[in-house]
């Protein structure tokens, strides 16, 4: 695993915008072609195996939590506990997720967290870096089957959707990044034969019995790029319990998108080579540790205590509580802290995306850097 300096393609902005990637320069530099990461085929095999392993262990953790009725540690409103359990036992299918891994090419990749509900950086990890590869390293390969696997997974999910009805895609349409990811996912669903429509989260109505769109047409299914923890606390959240709206990701994903799953997994699999020690108790780690809100997005309110000093990201999270995780220093390449985002589609590893930052806390503004392997 090496970081290589590059000269960006002269016409790269036009090329990525042709793919619907219009948020390539948010906060200054986001998509960054000034470098790339080069892996060996063996290293890619290691990442793929670790991702598959972590996904299976995460599903076992969900099963254990539901079996024990242990949802209280997840700060999920009690009214939704039964709905989550029913969703899991009914086998409601999931679309995707992204593990954030720390790895420098040696030893075992370590799981930092699992973005299992509303993972972004998908468009750039899928088609954008693939077309970059074809231009820059046409004879190399890339750990990236995201596009094909998403289409195939939508075909599987289609079996659980109401027949002859639209699947609505919703999120914050005022956020260019969210809209770009939603448009891409809607396109992959369309290619899978699903009637896919877009609707703003604020435009979803309730007629007293069911959810409706702006034309008062009933909504039978919904894909949301909108966090579950927000949805269940919205005024309309209680209406979800009516059970006449199938939601993707399914309700049981509330457990995996919650950082409380980290200490649960460590309790179940202590010493696992791909896991970091984690605890609900603040005194578990005497010196170096990371404090994370149970609910947190894009690194907000995460603090790292290591080497006698503490670095903390600002934000508005933490009201529901925190977990503590053993500190594992991110690899540094040419002065950049690097995180590997490793994707699951359905139950299969599907590719990676690399993020860099001058800070050890990966944020929404952290740069996306493409990769290849030989």
C-alpha cells in the first residue's frame, strides 16, 4: 500500500460532472487527483476478507441484541423496539453499508465504525473513480464492483416492494452531496427495473392513514438518505409504526448505524483481530482512547485522547450518550491521515474509497483520493 503523487487530468472537472458529481470541490478540495493509493492484489484480498468477516459479525451482534431484548443501550425510543424486532425476524433486506477501516497494508485492518444506515461517498467510490482509473491507469484494476452489485441488489429488494408502485427516494434535497448520492442510487434502481421517484423529506405527507406524496398518491415504499435516529424523533415518526410503508434501509439497521454496536461486538468477540476494544464505561481505558457519541455524523463531537493531549471535533451530538473505544492511530501517508471506506452491498464486499485529512478525525470535508491495484 503506497501513496503516489500525480498530475490531475486537465479536464477532470468536466469529466466528473458528466457523471453527476457536482459536489467535487465542496469546502475547497474534496475529489483529489493529486495523488492516488496503490495496492497489491494480496492487500485487496485482505481488505475484502476483513470486510466480509466484519459484516457477518455485525449481523450476529444484531441477532444477539434482539434475542436478549437489549435495545435500551442504543437510546432508541422504546415505542420502536418492537418494530425493529419484527423487521429483523421478517428478514427485511438491506441495501448497503460502509465500514471505516484503519490499515497501512500490514497486519489486520481495524474497524473504526460501521456506517450502516446513510453511508455517503458512494458516487465517487463507484463510477467516478472507475472512470478515473480508465483514463489514468487503463491497465490496472480497482477494488470496485459497486455499480454492478447495486443494480443486482435492487433486483433482489424489488421482490419485497409493493408491486406496480413507485419506490420514493428522499433526503435533504438542499444538500448537494446528499442529492448527488440519491440521484445515483435512484439511477441504479431504475436500471434494475424499479419505478423510482424523487421526493423531498419535507414533502412527504400523512393523510391520517398512510403516507402520501405531493399529489396525494399513497406511498408504499421509501428509500431514505436520512438518519433513522432523526426520523423516529420527527413529528411524523410515530406514523411509521402503522406498518404500511416499507423503508430501505430497514428498521433493524437502527442497531448497526448506532455506535453502541461497537462495545456490543467487542463483548461478543473479544480480541477479534479486526475489532478495537470498546466499552460503554468511560474508565475502561486509562490513557489513549476515542470518545464517540452514540449518534454522530461525519466525525462531529468525536474526541481523541492520546499522547497526553485531546483533539475534539465540534458538533451538536452527545445528548444520547457516548461509547469509548481503544485508540488506534490512523496511518499517515505524506502527512495525511488516511481512512479506508470499505463497502458492503447486500452481503458482499463491493469496493473501497480512500479519505484523507490533515486531522486524525475524518470529517465530511476530508478529501476523497482514488486507488488502483496491480
